[in-house]
């Protein structure tokens, strides 16, 4: 910390232990509703397979695929991805409610989000 008069002081160090997640989890996007972008948190547990194929996809309410946000193998950990309201072709999608879905191993979870323009 540096004060306005130029004096400084070091704080005590703090040890932090971060353990691997124990379960799959798809978090609620934030902010919701959103404009122009939103953040989606998810976690992948530590399993014996090592890497897990993870896919997060956005759909409209008719079930049509709008955007693939994640499609790759991941190790255990805490992750996030942003969606900017664009489809796979780069076009802005209209205001409305969208569904996002996490698929990893045998785990599937879906949540709703609202885009407001």
C-alpha cells in the first residue's frame, strides 16, 4: 500500500488453497437480462479421464442453434465464457429469451437468459 505522502507498507501474505470442483455446474449468466454481453460460469470436476469434451451452445426458444460458445476438451477447473449476442455467422440476434446448454460427459444442464436491446 502506498499512501498519498509516499510512505509504503507491505501487508501480511495470505495462503489460499483452491481445490478442484467436485461436481459439474452451469452457473446462471450475469448480468441477466444483458446488453451487450453476458458472462457464463461453469465448472468441470476432477475425474479419472483427465480431459473432458465440453460444449456450451446457445439456442433460441424454437430450439434452433444460435451460437457455439465452447467446444473443446477441458481439464478439471473453474471456467467462464462471454456471449456478445451474436450468432455463429457474426450477426447480432434480436431481443429475446435464449437457452444455453452445457454438455460434458453424461452431464447436461440448461439455463435461460434474456437479451435486451
